[in-house]
């Protein structure tokens, strides 16, 4: 079986490397994107199984990326997790309404906990009818 492909999108090189290492150590195939435009291009070409998406980025923020992913049907089966430091209720609601599977505030979780959360979402996705996740997990962490 091929490893699960995860695309990590963040403009912070340190965080990008830290999450990439943790996901690789857990058996994921990892690709990275440093901005929203790169994320869309890689989503189209690599069709990742999971997208970890920061919100605050230059050029194109994570909400715009999420909107474009859905509008253009890029990586249609991907589990999308917003991974950001924006923890306001309005931001969480906006992200979930735009189609994210979950919303995680970076400061509240270690990278290992983020990996565990993604694994849990993937298990839930495969157990859902038709193999696709239906809606948000409702598991908000702010």
C-alpha cells in the first residue's frame, strides 16, 4: 500500500520543517508548499490525501486557498485541516464552513498530537459511507 500523501502549507520555514519531519517519521509521504499559490499547484499535480493549511500567509491566505480548492475541485478527496494560530470563533466557523475537516490551533497541540489527529480523521474518512468524510468533525480545538 502506498503511503498517505500529506501536503503541508505554511510560510514559516521552521514550522514547515518541524511538521514535515514528524509526518515523515510517522510513515507519511510529505510535500510542502510555502504559500497559497504553490499549495494550489501542488494540490493539482500531486492530489494529496491530506492538506495541512495555515491561514496567515503572504499573497493568498489559507481561506482563499481553501475556497479555490473547493471551487476548482482540486484534491477533492483530501482531508483538509486548518493548522493556524488564529483561534477566534469566527475564524474557526469560517474555515469549517469553507470545507475544512478540522481546525487546529498550533499553540494548543504538539506536532505529534497533530499527526495523531490527522490519523484519526483518516480513519473516520474510510469508515464513512462511500469512503468519504461527510462534513466537519465537530471537534473544535481553540
